[in-house]
C-alpha cells in the first residue's frame, strides 16, 4: 500500500506522480514563421514567448481555414503533442488566435 501523503515536521509531502501541473496563460493558436502552427497556453515576457502543454497542429482538418479551430479541433485535425515547453522569440510570430478555452482541454 502506497501512502497518499506523508507529514514531516508539520510539512505535508505528496507522491510526485499525484501532482498535476497547473498551466497558466490563455490558450492560443500561434502561427510562427516558416509555417509552424502550435496551440497551447501562451505566456510572454518581453520578447520571450512560451507555449506550455502545447501541440503542433500538423493538419488543420478544416474547410473554412484555421479560424475554424477556435471552437475545438475537427474530426480531421491532427495534433502532435510536444514534450516540454515550446519557446520562441516574439519576432517570429506571424499572428495569434485566441480560442474558446472550454472547447480545448490543455
């Protein structure tokens, strides 16, 4: 039996695999130079941009363009999950699209 938590000197410790990371930032589709398109939780500090819990949108699967993904992926959309954080310079951003966060589970 594995303990759910342990307390030492008044400090509660939890198993590492029981903690789900919480990502902050608005969910955005980000179009970068050279045709790279990502979706994730966007944060920016100066020119340093990050997408956490990101996926590369390999195939849009839309009939009306990328904007159609605002309300979630279509049945033909193909996302490639990124391991880690996608980092890029603000000057490489072509544009961003804010999405309906209730329709995207990131």
